[in-house]
């Protein structure tokens, strides 16, 4: 069933949403709510339960009971996989409804929201098929011994997911954890959690046992902090800022548990003089304006070999001038930013760059008819940006692209690796040997050659180094993160 929602005493169309704990939809323990604002027009369209530490504790206890004594504990990997596959099918069957929720909640254009729901369903399809295919090992040992290594679930896993891709992040973290046999307590971002609530309801519909998947909404400093510090959690998954990631890691350390952290990036697109410019231009522009630039793997640094800098930057500038920004319903190149605070943050980066004398090479346009109350920012291309400038080093998390020239291959590698982040890199060259050399030299978790991004990349291990975090999501690597190895030694003579 749908998450219960009421509009008693509220403006028409504004509904209350509750937490899912132990298979039941419940209001917050103190009855409070948080307003949910549409970024497209600044209007409150829903309220979510303001989860408390008591709600988190109830969810953790429900997950523990389901893991240790419920039907989930006795369910085979094949049966778990079938449930995950059914959920993927149900997401596909409700794709348009989910896309509408995702777009209104985050402000992203409808075409992006629809693609996100396709990727979300794919996570459950992939891990549904993988659940019974992640095997242990047998180790050759001394004569008279047999040694096996079992892969077992962690237990109760906590998931704190961000607002930029709420549907995809639900699938990306929960599907792998569930496939391994863990029970989940999820805290989505207060800015955008309509699709996680709806997907949790779909999970109930397809038959997930009570307590296996729990979802508590609310404020990060309250519900999120309570989840990350709860002594009943066996593993944490967090995606967000490096600052909050540090707090999550400290909380995990106090309970002596592990965590996966994905903390953002300042990803370079390295364009050599032999690159196919016709292929480069649409991809590098899309890589910074997708989701309003609010993407951890956004290609926010454009590194261009100096010999072709002027020629290529003019063509990219031309494309930037054609970009249009509008509401999610207008379905243009770019939607609004998630909130008024995020808009102020992006504008502060832009203004500081202008104050530093960095030239604005091109800007997109906020389309006519865009709602006045929305949180819109025009895509902006700066260049050349000094290498040590804030704009070249810090994550903006908006549609702002920094163009920086480089001299040769060695200089490109040095420049690409020069920030505190290391998430993704793009390399554009027709020279095969250079492709290999530069890809191996990148200090990051994922490299694309003559392309960027992979439509969700469900099968492709994803994560960072340095301030971009540690641990890996996606693919079979995520199953390793959400499990531990148990060595069993048989002495039989």
C-alpha cells in the first residue's frame, strides 16, 4: 500500500507522510513534521515525519529481530533474489508515478527523473539476479584439513542517503545490502524523500517481511545522527559532504563498525589535442549540467591542452549559451537547485570567481515562464581559471564549469590529481598508449576514456579516494562491502 498520507488541517494538496517501522506506517514519536518544498516554485507540497532517536531505535530493533529470528533469517539467497526482482518489476510498473514524484521533489527535468527510475529498477534487477551468485571459497591447506571461507551478511545496516538522487540512491545502497541478507534502516535526506517512501511501500506490497526494510525520515542532525551513532547498527553507508562524512565515520568508530563513504568530487575532464571534439562537446556539457550540477561525479573541471584551448573553448561556450533552465515540468536542459540555501551557495562561488577577475566565457538562460519562487541558477562557464583558485579546487555542486589549460601529458596528470578529491576522471584522446598511461595515473575510483558516465553504471564498482571517501558501491564490490568473510577450518585427518 502507499505510505499513509493525510491533509487534515493543511493547505489542499499538502499531505503528511509517516515512517515505515517493522512493516507499519507510524507518525514520529513526538508527532512533529518537516515541510517538503518543491524547488521548482518554492511551495510546500508535502510534510514528512520528523523522526526522533526513539523512532530510529524502534527501527533498529525491528531490523535486528527480523535479521535474527524473522522469516528473513531463514530465507535462501534464491528467495531473497526473487523478492528483489519483484520489487524491480513493481518499480518499472509504477515508473511514471515515481518519475513525477522524483521530479517534483528534486526539481530535475522529467527526462532525467525517468532515467533515474529506470536505473533504480535496474539495481533491484541486478542484485536480485546476483543474490545467489556471490560465493565463498575453499582454500588449499595442510594435509588432513579442509578450509572454507563463507560470505555472511553484516546484520543490521544503516543507510543515510542524499537528496540529489533519492530513488537511485535507495536502490544503490539498499538492494546490495538486502541481496546479502542484511536488514536495512534507511534515513533519506529531508529535502527529497518522496520516492524512497513510495518504493518502501512497493517493497511491502511485493512481500518483504516486516522489519527487513525500515525507513525513518527527518532532520540529519536528529534522525541521521541517531542512526549513525546507534550501537545496534553493524555497518553504515553514507553519501554526502566530507564534513558530515567525518562525523559519520567517527560515530562508526565509536561502535567499532565499518562504513562506506561517498563524499563528492572535483572530477576532471582531460581533453588532449587529438580528441574528437564533436564527441567531446555534448558529453562534457551534459556532465556538468545534469541534475543542475548537483552530482558527486559531475565533470566540473575542464582541462584542455593549450594548443587547442581557444578553438575548443569557443565551441563549448557556444553550447553553453544554448542551455535553458526551467521547472521540472518544462523538461529543459537544467532544473532548479534543491533549495534556497543551495542556490546561495552556488551564487557565492560564482560571485567570488567574478571578484577574483576570472572571465565568464558563457552562460545559459533561465527560460521565460519559469516560476518566480524556484531556486534557479544559470549554467556558467569560467575560464581560464587559475589552478589554485577556489573554483578550481572546491566542490561547487552546481552548474558551474571551470576551464583550465594544460601543457602536455605530464602536466595534465599533475593537474588532474591536484585537488583533495578523487572520484571520477574523463580522458579524451585517440592515442591508445596515452589512454592507458593516463588512466593508470589517475588517483580516483573510476575513469572513463572517450566518454563519461554510463547510464547509472549499476554493474561498475564506484567510489573514491582522498576526500571523496572510501569503500565501493555498485557491482559485486558492493556485496563484499555488505558482507564479512568467515573462515571455517575442518581438521578431519
